[in-house]
C-alpha cells in the first residue's frame, strides 16, 4: 500500500553535524529585522565588529565594583573579548531549537568566552541573584527580547557541562549578522530563547525573578532541551514490495539519548495511520534504528586532559555510555538515525524514542 506522512520543514540536510549559517531556519523578530540594517544604521546600532560594545552594569538592587558602561568609555569591545578568548576560550556543539517549533533550527560549533569570565572582570559584586541580558532592539522597548540565568548557574556551571557562552565565532568563522553576530549569548542546555542574538548589555540584579520575554507568553523560562526524534527530508511514500529507507535526526536533550526505535507494520487503514487508542500499540514490536556516530575532535580525551583543558580550545569530557554525550565534546545537539529494510509488503516505520 502507499503511505504518506507530512512533516514540517527543518534546516537544510547536511552530511556533517554543522549547519551553515545561511541554512539555519530563521525565526528572528523585529521590524526591521536587525540583519537587514546596512551602512550607517548598522554602525549606529553597534552591530559591526569595530562598533560592537558590551555593557555590564548593576541596578539599584545590586552593586558591582567596576561596571562597564558606554557613557564613560569602559564598555567592552570585540578586540578585548577575543584577547580574553586566547586564555579562556571554549567551543562546543549546540543545536538551536525554539520552544514552540517542533523541529531543530540547525546546529553549529560555537566559540567564545564563558559568561562567568566576563563577570569576574567587573570585580567585587554584592546582592546579585540573577543575570539579565539582552541585545539590540531597534531602540524600541516594544521589540526588546531579553532573557536571564541565575547567578549561581552562570558562575558555578558543573564541570561536566559546557558553560553559558559569550560567543564570537560560529563554525570557525565570525558570527554573521543573520545568526546574531558579531556577538551573541549561547546557553547550551536551553531552548533558543535563552541564546540572545546581537548581545549588547548584561545586568546583575538582586531580583530573583526571570525577566525572560518568553516568561510573559505562557512558557517555562527554565525549560531544558527535550530529547526527541524527527523525520528527515525525502519521500515518505512507499509502495508494497519496494525497499524502505528512512533517515532522520534526534535532538539530544538534557536527558541524553540511548536509542531511537521504529515499528514496521502492515498497513491496514487507507492512510496507514493508527488512532492513539488503537489496541495495536500495546502489541507493537519496536526495533532500534542505526545511530550515526557522535562528533569528535579527532582524538579521544582522557579525564586528566579534560580537567587540564577546561579553559582551553575545547571543553572536553570522557564518553558517557547511553547519555548522548560524545567522546570529546559535551553535546546537547543532533544525532542522525537511519532505518533500512529490504523489500516487503508493509507501511512506513514510525520513529519513536
């Protein structure tokens, strides 16, 4: 029988684990969108490598010894940030996925400096419980998109996890404007609304509440990436007697990834679908898909090397069987999976975690 499955379009397919900047699914907000600015407007917005500046300030509820401000010329520039990256740089794979979109937007190798290192350089702080941050928003408060993290989560990231990152490179190159460059915030374990594009200001506050834009729209501002399987591109229509080959992507969330399974069954309904309460689900036979190998940096890292290089060119850790973390890069991202079955009379398999 003929079975057809419809699904939303994700990022363009790639044979590597990295998505080219232009191939990410774009969900940018703003009017005009920031990456459409040109010339003088782009420089005025501080969205070029030479004009970019970052402020780190307190508010009336907190105090910091050496704030970085535009008004007195102490705001941080990109040259300073990249110089700090020579001694404290980190890079890791991170897949972007919106909290309300049912497929990944793309995955990149992000490089920069842990947020904690920037905060340490403003000196002593008092009465700080949360870190607020936001990017350029067309000087229009209605377009402000902001997010936040607990101070403890920023400063005391567990050593087995990659830290929140002030990023200035994507896939080994400057972050382009359409991906939030020249500098953006990347939060590895979280949905995309925590990873703010066009980063320009960080605020330290004693307020314990999240100020996230998404928190005001019926979302959980502390939501972690979820592990889930998605069908890839290509035909999902199969005739009886033909071989079946289906590929897809699995998002490795906070809980990790052990396997992706499928169920190959004979089609009975006209469209090959089963109702959620169909008794066939109770007797289904699930089999594992083939998982593509996880990404590596070319060699395995020992536990000793991991601790020695935490602030070096890569944040590393040994493999954790069944967790979805790869052998050398802590990994909240995408894994490919594949199903191949020889010709037989059946309908298409259904992916399941």
